[in-house]
């Protein structure tokens, strides 16, 4: 795999000293590679561990991930090609680049960039929980420095090949990684139910066991709103995560993204069965307080040792690919929207790529420090917050792709309030859940904090836009044209 | 690629939102299918339906 990462720099060779080449692989990826790249974003090693863990603990509620990954694709089909076209036309590398061009506001772009970086860092760190869980179950846990050593080695490899090859590295390794993951999922979801007496039995045992532990195998009415708002909010947020934007902009055409919207649901199917591993663990009688160990323990108990080893390898590699894409995305954001905007003295695209490569390294090392030095729980808290935060950039980016009626200052103030409100709600729940009970008169509605925050965000944006537009407050110069969003620019000449 | 005025078809994408984000439609154990409670096979069915829908709209877009 390491070899593949380095080899990637030679594949579809481009000038890696340009940020478009390093950070977006020259926007050259076709349907096949984009499918793996975006799919790799969608379900990471963390997903592999966290979704079954949630299902194991709460039952049906954990399956919010299924409607979430169903509706994400229509949104992607409709919205993201617009972002791709305008970005291609104006050589935008990040969503914040687009915001800057559209609203003529480096402040708004900075808001989007900082939100993206803040949300991405703990996500990278969390990828490691996958590796850690696997190592712990294999008895290689160790203690102190020895516990962290395999992680450090894995991350050094990641850092080296990302630095060397940019987005091409995770794209190539994603193909290997997902092939391993698909084999694991297919085998596990056939072999384990046979071992445990069939799906009917698994659901029956899970329903009975969950009922005794405040869970439920069928969603109870009081969780309807929490379930739906979490799915809806997560779907909108997913597409605006920097690594999803990077993966999308790396495609060679808007139609590649649309084709993928029709093909990517295969990943949702895999995710559904991964979620079912949580029920299989219940049926197999797995008992653990640390729910991140649910899947590794299930594999050890029900599968032959050699195949469990294969599956663990798949999970470990599955952590590195998204981590690399995330690091590249964060590096693109920092370089384009913070460094170039505020610190770069001498101009030049070579300098940009150089900085991006260095920042990519810093991000990866930062994530490593995060996981080694800070208790895991904090990474999970930040990850919860990250989704809420990213969702607050929906008005700026998604609305901005359709209209410029919203005022840039209204968007900024709305974003600020959304960020504060979302964070406050999560804090009120001690960061343990992103579900916040909204009290309306005598009734209580459970809902995703990100959705409550974005409702307030949107109301502020609309009201203030009315006010600012009536005051004729300058809304800056739009650097994009209407046709930039709808017409596909010519194919890349260097194909 | 010519887009024309075909984006009216995009409104069809509302259907999966309603079908999957309204739990009263599917939050029940029965009828089961192959051991899967209704909620689970219904959602799995929608994974296929959304893929088919996107595929159809893609062909309309690129006709």
C-alpha cells in the first residue's frame, strides 16, 4: 500500500508543484476513481467502528445513518455539479475560494475556511480510533509509548506519501482499501448470520435484549424527530466537509459527480450491513462497556482467525485513506484562504503548493498529537461539534450557489449565531449527544442541534438580508457569472 | 453538455426525502421479509430506489 502511495505521484503525471495538481490531482478523476474517493469519504474506519457501536447501544436510532446516506445523493446530484463547474471555471480549489469570489468577502471566506479546518482536525484524529480498537482486540494494545508506536508508524507513512503525491495517493489506495472493506462486509454479513442462526433470529434477539436496556429495534415515536433531523442535517453537512469538497472537485466533470450520485448508494448498502453488525454483536452475546470494541470483538468471536486478521487490516487501511484526504483538504483551505490571503508576501503558484504540502504534514502530525496527547473522548466531542459547525456553512455555500440575494454581512452574522447556538446546545448536553430537546410551550421536541442552529441561522440571514438590501449596504462585486454554474467547461486538454 | 430546461425533473428527488425522513411510514416490525423487520427492508429498498431514480434523471439530463 505504501508503495502504491508513492507510485501515485507518477500516475496521470502532472506538475506537483501546482496546488491544483497536488490538492485536486489536476481535476482529472473519472467515474471509477471518483467513486472510490467519495465513497472512502463517506464511510471511514470511524464509521466502521462508530455506527455499529451506536446500534449496539441504542438500536434503531443508530440506523439514522441509512436515511442519511440515502438523501445525501440527491443533494449531491443537484448541488455539487454547480460548485464543480464554477470552481473549474475560476480555478477555485476550496469552497471558501468560491465564497470569496461570489461574495467578494475574504472575511466570509475565512469563516468558511476556519469552520472547515476546525471540523476536520478531530475527524482525522478519530480515524485512529479504528486502528486503536483493532490493535486493542488483537492484544497488541501494550501501554505507554508502545501503545502508540504502531499508530505513529502508520501516520508517518501517511504523511510521507501525502506530501509526495497529494490527492493522487489516497485515490489509488482508496481502491485497494475499499476492495478489502467490501470483501470484509460481504463475508461477515453472510458468515456471521449463518453462525448465529439467521437474520430473523438476530433481529429477534436484538429486539428482546434492547428492550431490556432502554433501546429499541424499531424506532419509538418520541425519537422520530431526533432521527429525521439528524439524518437530514448530517446529509447536508457531509457534502460540505472539506474532504468531500476536495473529493468532488477532483473529478473531471460535473457529470462525473452526477453519475456517482447514482452509483454511490452501493456504499449506503454496505453501510447498512455494517450497522447490522451491532445487532449481530448483541445476538452473539458480546458484552463490552467500550462500544468501540464491538465490531473487532464480534469478528474475533465469530470468524476464523485468519479472516478476522484480514478484516482488521481492512479497517486499519480504511483509517488512512480518509485521513489523507482530510489532511489535504485542510491544507488546501489553510493555504488558499488563510496563508495566501493574509500572510503571503511573494506571489506564485509554486509557493502555494509548497506551503500546502508543508501544512498537510503539520495537519497530520497535529492529528497524531491530538490522539496521543488528548483523551479520546475530547476528539469525539469535537467530532460531534464539527458536524454542527459545518452545517452552519450551508447558507453561505449552498444558497450562494443559487442566488446572490442574501447579503454577505447577513450570511456572516447568521453563521456566527449558528456556530454559537449549536455549540451552546451541544455544551448544554455535556457534548454527549448532538440531540437537543427543544421546549415549545408544554411539548418537547428532540432534534439535532445542528438543525435548530441552522434554522436560527437562516432566519437571521433572511431578515438581515432584507434590512441590508433595503439600506443599499454594499454587497461587493460578484466575480462569477450565471452561466458559470450551468455550463460545463471544456474537458481537460491534458487528458 | 447541454442542460436545457430539464431540471424540472429534479423535483422528483423530493420523493426519497419524504419516504425516508418520515418514520411513521416505516417504524414497525411487521411485515418482515427474510427475517428483516419492515423498517430495515423498507430502508434498504429505498437505497435501490434512490440509485434508480438518480440513474433515470442522469439519462434525462444527458439525453
